[in-house]
C-alpha cells in the first residue's frame, strides 16, 4: 500500500501539470501512454525470452499511439466535434482491425497466439479511449473535466481497495480477478458518487449536483468494468501484471485500466449535457 501511495504521489502531479498545460500536455501523456501500453501488450502475448516480430509490435504499439495522435491533431485543427466523433472513431477502429487482418503474424505458443482477436481489439480499445483525452481537454471546462475523470477514478479505486480488504467476502469475478469483491465494488461506486459531487463543486463544473452524482456512479461501474477487462486480457496471456513501470501498480495498462473508459464517459456526459 505504501508503494502504491508513493507512486500515486508522483503520478498525480504529472497529470495535474499536463492538465494545466492543456492540449499539448494531455496529448503528450496520451501518446506516451499509448506507446508504452502497446509495448506492454506485445510483451504480454509472447513467451518470456522470445523475440517480438516486427509486424506485431509495430501494429500493437502504433495502434494506440496513432489513435491518440489523430485525436490530438484533429482537435487542435478544429476538425473534430461531438457531432461527428462517433463515425470518426468507428472508422479508425475499423482500420486498426484491418491491420490485424492483413498483417502476417507468427505463432508464439499454444496458449498465447498473437493472431488472437482479443489482443487486437484490446489494442484498438486502448487507442480509442486515450484518443478521448485531447478531445475532452478542449471542451469548455476541459481541464476540470479531465481532473474529474481521473481523480474520481482514483477515488473509486482507492475506496474499492480499502473496502474490499476490510470487509470483502463475496468474490466479484473469481476467474478473472480473485481479489475483487462485490463489497469493494459497491464501496467504489458510492465513493465515486461522493468524489464526483465534491470535485464538481470544488472546480465549479456546471453539472447539476444530481448529474454529478449519477456520473460518479457510472464512473464507478465503468471503472470496474475497465479493470476487469484488462485483468481478463492478462489472464488470457498468463501474466500477473502488464509491466513493471510503476512500482506497486505494475505497468501503465494496470494503472490506466479504469481511467481509460472513464475518459470517454466524462467526454460524452459533457457533450450530451452541452457544457
């Protein structure tokens, strides 16, 4: 726990600085996270000690990175809005999956197959989620919305961990993530409601209090789903952590598993609320 707190004390100021800088800072974070996430995914799906095939690593690393870059470029040029973002992302998503279909991939092992659709869909998902960050920060109150997404997610994760360790009894998804409990998940959702309302008030974000509370609950649920999705990918690959970059957390995907879907949730909540 102490190592996790120390890691968070380093990571949170970096996020705050990026949010203060605005589009360039958030775009850089999204691009770097996409690149590192792609490398981690490549390493997860190949046996220890084996060499990565160039086609696979380039596709997996560049998929999330290119999506984040495209999102940053389009918003900086004023070429993307909430009205046509869905079709834009759907098109990019399809193109990424076409890369998978046309790439020539070698076999890794009977348990880890680089051609497995699950890894390619996950790589596209990472890129699509991260691409929301530079778009989100350019909305009205964008810096505050970025912080709402990230800080609420951190609160959800921390409270879920505390409640789960303290009183967790019923396993949430024992085959995917044995340590997670229903009690922890519910505690995290409640914590998300409280955190979102508090952050909405402190940063003077024009969500109504009830809207902020509902958004906090949704962030709690989607954060858990994002966490379980990444855990399922790790189980499929037979690894405990996505990497070793962040002490106490594992890799960048381990740290961002709940944050990534919540960036998209906050973006759409803001667009639909016409903030």
